[in-house]
C-alpha cells in the first residue's frame, strides 16, 4: 500500500461501517485532505452500508488520491446491482445513492468477472481554506 492508495477488507457486519469511516478519516488526514472528510464520510458510509446490507462478502473499500480527486471503489460479491430510488423527503430508505451522486463528480457500478459488483466514485477535492 503506497502513501496515496489504501485498501481495506470490510467485514460483513453493521459495525464495520464505523470502522470504514475511521480508516477513511485517517487516510484523508494522512494525505492532507482533512477539508474533504465530511463529504467522504457520507460517501463511504452509504456505499459500505449498501455493500453490507445488499451485497455479499468479501467486501473491499479502496481509496486513491490523484492530484485534486479522490477515487474510491467498494467491491462486494452479491448478484444485484445498485438501484437508485428517488423518494420523498420523509422516506427513511433509498436516499443513499442519490446523495452520493450529488456529492461526487462520478458514480458508477458494473458487474465484475467471477460475480459481484464494483461501485466506484470520483470526488473532486474542494479548495483548501
């Protein structure tokens, strides 16, 4: 693992979402990207939660810093692709992917050889203040 690329294996249990957030926070701080932590905590939380709730292990989270972007992927081995649901303001479920799409420059998913899926995003880093 080099200084600007991190991969974590995520256990398929709800408390792993908090572990993924802590790991993401540390990586961003190590990379001097603390100004992006709030947005990327939401992105990572939503995608890892979806992988745990709707996918199958093994699950991995990868983040890479590339100039002014953070690229990320969450891979799980479940058969179903994500399906964004556009819901009303009071709905408790289904708002995660549209929220991630709003926070990121790109959000995409595809099946991977051997089964499973890769959900990937690109986040444009805001200017440091």
